[in-house]
């Protein structure tokens, strides 16, 4: 409540924080309810934009979104909306908050959503709220996509995600797990045999970005996605196989400057690594990671080498990683500009047994769909306002179309839901 009282109560419509929120939360109204202690009302306001306040409150990169626009910055620190979201979501769950069941009406337009990551879940929830009969097709055996596979337990407890997924179930959304569209079910069958009137593709981005330097094939080199998935998935947690052979000793080097790099570093510390170093080629000011996470990582003993880039991995005779050769970088332009350039003669080596590559991800491969326009990078081209693809009844959003944060992907899902609803309403 003390944090909420710092809000300057900007107009609900014109508030700059609302403009900076990808999912369009009515932030001034939400914060006003928290300030007055009306927590159930605050929860209701947030649920109009997203069914997962406790999740958003833990993963939102608010420093680059609503907090960057907060008018309270002129008086010091901006209001931490994410912390308020987390508090309200946790309060609702801990006080046995329940969601009213929503019945889908007979004859409602049937929509298929491919993928249950943040974009797919957001789209499904909004469409169900609009009265559509929505089925989510998920290749794995649990919902959440990137959220459940890659976000560490210390940042987002699985119990929190599971509790908030119930709100989406309560809207009447159906989940079909173990269903890979293009393999277990053809996309054409969704229309011709199963009667869906539109499809939203939200397959996400899970393929690791190539990092081709000498020594890439040494034992002990992993992509961020492989490392986090093996540690975070239920079968890994239950059997211990996700941790086995990942940390044979204690020296871990992570390359990258985004949230994924910090997730890897903090997870490595929690499962036994004694020395963890994050190597990033940009300066602290230009990192994509949340500044709060950088500070917490430093408090946990994780070291950061800024303006530094790995150039070679060195191993022993058994092809086990032993050292990472790095080079210092000249200061470059801010994010979006040219990258810093190597400074010749500044090479040095770090001892390492594990090297984690966290430099970004490519869109997940989808089977060719005749008539679907895609760019050279494998991302689906969409109308920026409706998220409609080159095939009128097929829509797409999230990281299968462009590189986005989790809340950015949720925003795509909401925008696509409006486009899909308009499309089926005209058909």
C-alpha cells in the first residue's frame, strides 16, 4: 500500500504507464485499489487484461515498459507496478480466491491456438472471454511454453503458474497436450475435419541462436534452453537427471546480456556451482536484462565481465572444456546500434568447466504451410494491427513473428484475439 500511494494518479486513459504496458492494464485504477486496500477489486481490474497477475509480476521487464513512462520518476523512483501485481496475485491465491466457471455457448465460433506459451495463453483467454470455443494444442504435456521450461523455480514457482492456469481453464479453454500440429494433427484438418474457423500460431522461439566459435563441440557446452529445460522440467526435477553431468565441478561461464543469461547464472548457483561468471559484450548500461536482476545476481556472488566477448573454447585431451578465451571490446553504440568491436591484444583466459550460450533464440520450426509467408529467419509475416497472416483464417503472434519479452508476447496474443474475433464475426 505504501508503494501504491506513491502513484500520482494520472488519468486512466492518458496515463503514460498504460501506454507503456503491452497488455494494456488499467494501471492507475489497479494501483488506486491497492492503495486503498481493495485487493479483490485490484485483482478484478488486472484480470480484465491478463489472467496471470502473479506470473506477470515476476517476469515483466517493467523497467523498459510502464516504469520507464511513470511520471513519479520526476520525484525519484518510479512506482513498481510489477511488485504490486505480484502481491495482488499472491494475495488472491493465498486467500483461496476462486474463479467463476464460464460456459461456452452452443454454436460459438471454434478457434484453435497452437502453443501454450504466453502469447497463446493470452490469446486463448481473451477469445474465451469474448465467447469463443477455444482449444489450445500443445506439443508437450503441460501448459506454459517458455514460462514453464525456462523460468527458474526461484523466480517463478511452478505452483504459482499452475494456480493461475486454473483461471484460463475456468474460462472454458480446452487443452490438448501431446498434440503437435503438422504431425499428430494436420493444420488443414483443423478446418476441414474439426471445424475450427480460425487458427492462431503461437509456437514461440526455442531454437538456440548459433554461437560458432572454436571449441563449440567440447563437452560442457550447452545452450541456455537445453540447460534450463533439463533443470526445470518436472521429469528433471524428480529424477535428478536434469542436474546430473551439468555441473561436474564448480566453474561456470555464461555468455549473454539478457534475462536468459541471468536465469542460467542464478540457476547454476542454486544447483551447486561455486564460481559463475557472466560475460557480455556490451556495457552495464546497455544490457537487455532487468537491472534489478543484475543487482540481485551480484548479491548472490555472480561475477560480470562487461565489454568482453568469448572468442575460443579450450579443452583437454578428452575434449572436456577447461578454459574460455575472451577479448575486451571497445565501447560501442547503445542497444540497436553497431556492436562494440574487439580490442586486439587484450585476450585473456577464464577457467571453466561449463559454458552456457544465452545469446538469443530462433523461432521454433513449423512444418511448411502452403501460402504462408515467412521471412528468411523463419518468422511468420503478419499484419501488425490484426496479426492476420497471408492466409486469411490463420493468425500468428509472439516470438514466432518477432523477438519479444514475455509481456510483449502476451500483448501480441491480446491483439491477435481482437483480430480473430473481428474475422470470425464477419465470416
